[in-house]
C-alpha cells in the first residue's frame, strides 16, 4: 500500500479516518502540495475515508435547467452570464418538459433531481414556476427534488421548505479572498448568507465550487476550509472548463495531477460529505479521472448532460460503476 512520507501528515490523515473530522487548513495545504509519487497514497487514504464515513454506495443524480443563459451576473467562468458574448442564450423550460426530465432521470436509477436556473435569485415568475413544477413532479415521479436558484430571501427559503424541496444548491465557487476578482456583481458573503439560511431551514446544503479559477494553493486550501465550516451535505467539485466568450476563455486547464490532489484533499477535508465532481472532469481527467476520482473518495455521479456543455452519456457512467462494483444507492425512504 502506498504511504505518505511525512509522518505528521500521515498521522493527521489517519486521525481523519478514525474520527471523521476533516483536516486542518495547514494539513489541507500539505496534501495539495504532495509530490507526484505520493498522489496515489493520498487517493487511497481518501477512498478509505469515504468508505468508512459515507459507505460504499454511489448516489446518481440528474440535473435540469429551467432557465438557461441570460443571467445578469458576471461570474467570469460562466457561459450563462448575459454580460459576455457567450453562445448560451436565455431559454425557459415549461412544466411538462420538467416532469419529463424528472421521469427520465428517475428511469436511470437516479435518486436526486435538481432544478437549476441561471439567475441572480428567483423573481416571482420563477418562484411560481418552481412551485408548480415541484408539485407536478411530486405527483408523477418518485424522486428527491433539489433546487439551485441563486441568492434567496428568508421568505423564499421558507417557501422552498414548504413545497418539499429537500436540498438546495448554491456554490461558494472559490475562496473568499479570490472571489472579488472572479465576480463583481455580488459578493461571497451574499452567497454565504443564503447558505446559512438554507442550513438553518433544515434543507440539505449542497455547496461547492470550481478549481482552476486562478487560485493559489493557499487559496485552494482556504476554500476547502471555508466549505468545511458550512458542514455541507454535498459538495460539487468542478474543474474549470474554459468557455468561449467568457473572461476566463483562455485560462489554462488544471493539470490532471493537481486535480487528483484536489480530489483527495477535499475528501480528507470533508470526510462525511457527499463529494461529487461535475462539469469539467472530461477535459481535465478523461476516463482515468472518473476511475481514480471514484476510488479517491468521490461519491455520486451526475448522469446525462451538464448545464451548458455535453457531459458523459449516462450509460457510460453507469457501466463504469458496474465495472468498479460500486452499488448505486437506493431511493431514500425519507421521501
Ligand atoms: S454562475 Fe450563476 S449567478 Fe453567476 S453568471 Fe452563471 S448563472 Fe449567473
């Protein structure tokens, strides 16, 4: 079995395994700086931690966008911003299409269906559509419903709880110290406030971000620590997939070894969290990444298309899980 050579770090990692409490920020930085020949040891340690604290099952999720593109915000990585000359334009999905997407998602064996809208926060029109859409899905399909609608007010948080949304996704995206260079139309703290309200409401918190936005290793460690402070139920970890027309169109794609270090690190920082890696993994890691990522402490898989770029076809992901002998999680009995 590969070993970490730094005895203090090896002890800290073993403590994560024993206690289920994540690494401290300095130790997170140390894992992010491991030499190439210790990446395998870190991934193996992350895998042990996942199996011990999250169980062997993999959660499969589907995602649908009810409003794509035309967002008034300026997140520099996002092709859905209406402020850049990117090819994605505003499109709204109607309720029958939403129910059909939920049905198709459930048919893949997925347990979670997330409704996403590219907005700063929901207006009355969107809240009405969500209210009606969630009711129609609950009538027709047996699946957990999650939502991702941007920055919320307390009233909107309360309404989402009342209509039965069981998980809310809102990403911090990056470290607080880097955020103002990547987004200027709202603040990191506005995002954090929404997450605090969601956490207090009893909805599950899904909160992640994107690596490769120009953050230093210290800022990557800062971000992992800030995420851990929220104790999120789920963390989607993305790697920047530079989109044409966005300010980060020419950014360099994260090195595959750095991506694998990050996968191991985030698991060791968040031992009990569902860790999912989504958009960008094809270009950064390819099939190797899916394999090593799953074995490196990642739980769920998103099936089908991502929001604005084509993801892997669902059957390829499901076949890989079968090959790796990873059972797909059954639908939660808490529905
Ligand atoms: S990340 Fe969200 S808030 Fe930012 S531009 Fe994209 S859709 Fe809008």
